[in-house]
């Protein structure tokens, strides 16, 4: 493995240094090739996603392939303008001069993907890496083996390995990759592994983007339309059987509307998945037994008021709602990453904001209210990677909205232009002419310090 890996990286370094990836035509052609490959391998990818996560074809297409197609189309439409230098102002001190920034590719990038959205979360960063003119090594998660194999076949048929290559393997493979020198590492996954990635990157001073997770709260105020709020919460929570990094992790509802909200949540679950979600073609499964057992442990942390049924042989856990959970319980301290939704009540919004202030910064925050003053109060009184008002998850979709975490939920951002910037270096350039060269710039200095202060204020443009 190490010998093959060293050879791959050596070839990629030589390919990048040759400069071919800098050409806009090359970048557009390769993005187009990726789009064509997705279309050609669509059936194979959908089958693999069903095998790994029991994703229905419609859910898999909407959340993985359609999203990826949109990202590629956006990059194809804008990559030429993204590459253009941007003019910058210059102070009188540098006259005559011009200044600009020009985006340049970083070089060789490593993209480590997760298992929960194994196509989208591996290849959307790749779109940014290609658009920015980089070479890339992809490492899919071994916990979604069918999808990893399908992706390996697709990438192998689409890209020269010196440009983009996919490496399969488990923890040992990831550790071997992290020992190598890359120019950027992009990781999506849990905080524990994220810390290990960051520590490994530090050995080479490699910049890192970490897309992690956390406990994304969902606040429901008394004035929210409960039927609509419940539908949107249920959709965002139980999508992919709850295995979504930005899924609402728990609900905090005004105590006056807790019971009717629970009734609407139950109604929405039945409407979406039927009386027995285990028979629904639109409801997925837990990725493996270890995660299934972990989730079963959370069922003891509250009163099961909806769902709770589970089957280890099928890795099935029903959409489940808990009440009576303690803030100190495991289910309220750890990221759930599964189809369990604790519902808590609050008397005043201030107590919610105070508790959120004590907790680690989440990747997303959701608030349901019609009141603009309440929206402003929550926005000013909380921290999170992103916010979605009166819906869940959909803040990921606008291409002009960067997506990323903050503090323990990660750092760095991508999607749309942000993906291009993520894999680019903004090189600053100042160009001067030779016609004017004031001798007052050079020693010995002939002005007093008081006079120099006045002159420099003007020369620096401040």
C-alpha cells in the first residue's frame, strides 16, 4: 500500500507541477466528465446506496445525486468568473501602481468522506477542488462498502489517476494517507476523528477544512403553525434514518404547545412512513450494528412516546420521540445521529438561550416562529455554523450560502463559490511603475517625526 500510495502521489505532484490543471478549459472539461459519469453510473450508485443504507431511489437521488448535479452545473457556469483576478485599491504611497488578487490552486488535496451521504459528501468537495485547479485523492468511508466500490469504478473510468484517484481501505489506509504531505485536507465526519486529522495535518502544516457535527437544536415557539413545523421537523430529522449531520438533534418547544406539537409529529410520521415505518420503502436503516447498539442505549434516557420499535437483524429503528429526558443524560450530551428525537419544554426563551450558551457550538440551529423580533433575539443570542428559520436542513441548498461549522462543529466552508475558495489560495499582487521614485522614501530621513506622522497618514490612505 505505501509503495503504491507514494507512486500515486508522486505522479499527482508531477501532473500538477506541469500546470495543466490551471487551464479553465481543462477544469470545465473535467467537471463535465464528472457530470456525465454520474449519469452513466446512476443506477449503480442508487443500488449501492440502497445496499448500504436502505435509501430509496427517490431519497438517494434527491439528497445525493441531484444535489451533486446542481453543484457541478453551478461550477461550470461560474468557474471562469471565479478565476478572474479581482482589483484592489492602493494607497498613495505605492503610486503609480495596480493591485489585485488572483486565485491559485493549492496543489494536491486529500478528501476524506463519511458514510452517511457517501456520494454527495465525497464528491461535492471534489467539484470545488477540480474547479479550483487541483489534483485530488479521495478516501470514501469503509462503512458504506457498496457505495465505495461503485465510486471507485466510476472515478477510475472517468479520471486519470494522476489527476483524481480514489483509494479504498479502513483506518490503516486513512492513517497512511495522513502521514503523506498534501496541500489541503478536507474531512467530513465526527469530532474525535476530526481532531486526529488535524493533529496529523499539523506535522506538515497542512491547512484543513473540518465539517463535523454536534447537537443541532430546534426551537419551536408558541406562535409557530404546528402542523407545518411538525412536518418540516419530521422530514429533516428522519431523513436518512436520522443519520444527517444537520438533522435537528432535539426540540425545545414552548410548554404551551408541547402536547399538540407531539400529536402533529406523530401524525406527520404516519403520513410519511405509514403505520409501520419498517415496511416503508422511504425509510432507511442504521449503517451498522455498532451504531445500532449505541442508539438503543439512548432509549433508556427518556419516555418513548412515539416509536421505539427496533430490530437488530434488520438494523431497523423506528422514528422515535422521547420526552422527560434530562439535560445531563447521554442522549442530550452526545450527538444522536439516528432516528431518536428528544422533545423538551421551556417556559421562557431566555432559559433556552442560556442553556445553548453553555453547550458546544452546533453545526445548525433551527427556529420556528413568525415573530421577527424573536428571530433577531435568537440570532443575536446564539452561535452556530448555520441557521434555518422556519424549516430544517434546507439552508444547505442555496449555492451562494457557504456551509460550514464553528468551534467544535468544524471550521472552513464550502458549497458553490465557497468550495472554489476552499481549495484556492488568494495570491496578492502589487505592480508598480518606474516613472516615479521619491527620494524621501529612503534614508536618511529629513522630516521630523511629527511631520512624518502627518505625511504617512495621507500616504497610507487612512
